C-alpha cells in the first residue's frame, strides 16, 4: 500500500495582506497547521500604506477643511493650522491599532509560522523561501498587486513617488504632479490639496475617475478646481520627466498642445500589476498579465492551489478582496464548496465629496446593449445639503425596463455609507418604486 506523502504544513499562505491575513487566521482557527510567507511588510498594503493610513490622513484633512469653512456658520477659527509630524503620528497610531501593520507577532500568537522572503514554487507542493524548502498539502496565493513602474521617458533618472511611499513624506510638497486620475490618485490629490499643496492631476481619459459612472468625474473635477485649487488635466498624456535644479519638470500633451510645469514632487499612480513572479509554471498554475486565473471557488488550474485578492484582479477593492479571502479559506477546509459572489460590483473613492457606485454604470449598460432608464437627483434637493452647505453631488439610479434597480452612483458626503442601502436594493432586485417607498429620516443624508 502506497504511503501518503507527508508535508511540513497543511496550508501555506503566500502573502499577508487583505487576502492572506484573514484566510490564515480562519485556517488556524480551524485547526490547520499554517504558515505565512511575506516578501515585504507584514500586513501588506491595507494597514501599512493603503486603506488605513490613507483613510486616517484623509479624515484629518476633512476635519481641517471643514474647520476652515467654520466662518460660514458663524464660528471663529483665526489661529487654525496643522502640524505635519503630529499628522504622521496619528497615521502611525491608526496603523498600530490594526494589529497587523508590520507585525509578525499578529500571526505568531495565532500559532501561525511566519517566514520573510520571496516564495518560489519548485513543484506543485513545494516552495523555497530564502533557500529554505517548505512543503504543503495546499496553498493560498495572496501576493496582491504592485504599482506599475513608470515607463515615462526620463523616469529612470528622476526619483518619483508611488502610493506606497508618498504618505511617508516628512512634509507636504509645495507642488505635486499626479500621473493618473483613478480613485487612489484622486484621494491622494485631495489629501495634499487640503493641506495647501498645489496639485496637478493628469488623466489620459476624457474625465477623472474613469472607472466610475460617466457623470461622476466632472462633478469631482469641478469641486477639486473650485474648492481645492487643483489643476485638472483630462485627455492629457505625460511624455517626459526631467530634473531641473531641486525641482522636476513634467512635460505633457493635452489635446494637440505640448505643455510643461515645474513641481517639487511627482506621483505616478496609473495602474497596478499582479505580483505573479513566483514560479507559478512549476506548480501548474495558469496566469495572464491580468493575474492568476481562478474559478468562482477561488481555485486555480492546480486544484490544491487557491488564489485570492489583487493577484486575481488588480482593480478590485478591499471589500471584494475580503470576500475572496473568506471564500478561499472555506474551500480550503470544507468539502462542500462555496462561491465568491462579488455581485453587485461595488466601488468607492474617498474624495471630498465621496464617490460610491454599485452594480452597472451607464457606460456598461450601453456596452451590453441593455434597455434602461436613469434618474438623477442633485444633492441640492436634500434638506441635509441645505443644512451643511454641501451643494455638489447627486444620486443616480439606473433601472431596467421593469423598474428593477440595476445600478446606482452617489457623489455626496458619506457616499461610502449611503451606498450600502442601494447595494442591498441592487443585489435583491428591488424596484425603484420599492426603494422610494421605504421611509428615510428627514434631514439625514
């Protein structure tokens, strides 16, 4: 009788971010012998340089901006100012409170073995980490995605910032040029503009936030220009970066005109690419430039190897990553499999005002040749807008021919909270009539 192979671990999780960490904890609680391998900072993007620290600094920026508006409401704030080292201290407090940020002990206290280094598959059941061989019955790949290295001419000779390191600046730059107009780029733009930085944002598309509904970008761009003194450059392609004394010169083409501007710092935040460089072919795991290929159970082409998070799709946000993580953890430990249900697709940008979207946007309806209707209500129709003097924004509903809600977009303060109600409506196929007939608190958002 053939002897069953023995392995060092039941499951090895490669990556300790928003996909790897929750799954590792679930697997450990299920009694599995688990190891986590991390090539960078333990905890990954979300607690170290992504959602949590950026969110902490954005909240401080929002408080600061609202305090500067206080005179409008009859309040005096003559001595208002901020201290950047204290702001960074607040950021660090938030990171520390997550428990996972750069903290190996977070995993070790759960009985999870921890290894630092690059994991590389030698075979379907064996990896090497810093020349050490580790084997497992099953694997979860959760290495995430990284911001793509700039290919702009001159970028090899000029130090530029990425979303991974910009929040560590010891002081805000006087001028900042951002390449990219996606959610992360615009959040960072709002952050620094709120503290006095002159910000330029260049986006190749014809509007900012091109991943959102077509009506979102223009509203956000107008607010950025009027209330934050940003220069918004749509249909703009950066063609050269040059060193110019202590500053940098950015040359870009907008329409048919070539222009340039001199700034203190440059942030490149165009797109992210999945981190697949780990010998996946040795394990029989299929992947493309868009990431590791998985089914709805988060299973790769190698049945015993699962993948979750931005390694499968660089564009998905953390809430979707967490859903994939829980799905993968369940299927790694149970015979009865479940599927990751990411419908309806949910997107958010923590700009001022916030932006949130669920389900289909209007461009997607057109692309799918769907018959649909839209209704747009400007924010000024709400009592809360009048009370708070927040006038820019709207709520947009998209319904099918039967009146069933198939998509929605919100530009408003607290849009990230408000979208939950519409997410439930889209997921459970409620009609606009049912939604409208549901009572809401007067003077609330």
